């Protein structure tokens, strides 16, 4: 289908290649600022004006799960620090970049402070599994459009608690 931009007096062909999640939208809405929204059977999506300057990307965490328990609410850009028990030393993390224009082309990278200061590029994969964790960590995730600059970091801080019987004070008391 085509969209007519009144301010620029131009038509734009819109389909899944241009960023729509489907080729058959239900309704099209425009805001007073010229933003275009499309509803479909999969939800509501915002289209970017192809002639406008690209909006900066932001990364949002959609799921952080350990031991079968979700550690964040629905979505968050910055995650409040949280703790894991020793038997929860594996984290499954999912995230996504906004805005949604061509989401399947976004590239991601992450850095896990404690083990490394090096960014690890993971391509278009928007999930991580971190295993055998111990101690305190800060996870940073960034996104970019193909060939673009990296977004600012979204951050999650967490630590794995040491059981009391493995602490120094417990061992001292056990010797006495």
C-alpha cells in the first residue's frame, strides 16, 4: 500500500521490506506531528518517515529469567540491580531495539563487566544465555542499524550470592 505525506507532497510505498511486520495492515493512523502508525493482527507499529532523520535507537530488556523466575517487569531500559542464589547461576536474557523500523536488520553487541571489557558482537541475535556466573556483574547491551553507529547502552547489574557456608566468617566460626 502507499502513504501520502501531506507536508512533503509525496507518496511512499510501504510493505514488509519498508519495515511493516505484515503486508496487509488493518488501519493506518497519523499523528499531528506526522508520525504514521499501522495496526495489524500483530499489534500497533510506528513507521519512520524515510525522508526524516532517523530516530536514535534504544535497547530495551524484555526478559531476564533465572531459575524459572522473571527478574524484571514487562520491559525496562535500565534494570534495577538484583541478586541470584548460587543455584541460579544461569541467566536467559532477551532484548530488542526501538524504533521498530526493519527490526530484523538490527545488530546487537554486549559487554559483561567482570569477565571482559571487550564488546562481543552477536549480529541479529537479540537474546543471551549467561552461564556459570559467580560474583557481581554489569551487563551492557547496544544496538545499531546496519552500518550505523551503536546506540547508548542499556544496563543490567546483578550479583550471585555466596552461600553462607562458603563465606570466610562461617569457616572461622566452624574452626572454633
